[in-house]
C-alpha cells in the first residue's frame, strides 16, 4: 500500500503481474479503476486482488478478494464499478488513511 504514495512513478506500477487497469467482462477499461495483484499467496496458493480507484491525487482502496475463477473476478469488478460511481458522487466513508 505504501507504493501508492509513489504512484505512478514507482517501477512496480509498470509490471502487469502486480498492477493493471481494471477491465470489465467485455474487456472495456473501467475509468479510474485499477487492480493490485498478488499470485500464489499462502499455503492455499491463492490469487489476491485489491481494487483501487484513482481520482486526482487520491487513491481509494475499495475491496480485496480472492480470485478463485473468472466469474468471481467479473462479479467483483462489476461491484467495483458501482463503488467508483459512488466515489465520484462523494458518497463514501473514509475508514482510515495511509500516510
């Protein structure tokens, strides 16, 4: 999460296996949406995802989930689009800040 303070200049943001733009089911880029990705985490070797909305100079950590299959990934990204819309409308609660 601390890398977000260096967005987009840190080299990790150029690595597709760590960071990518979020895309919906049809492959269309979700505006202001990104995914942080971790592969083969823990004993269960799960794929962890964190959706992030970037607006101006602020990053909003939306929701983390385990990507168990493509359907789940698409469902989570559909929910993410709703979260981004709420953020644009300033209808959100800040639960904490990373400095």
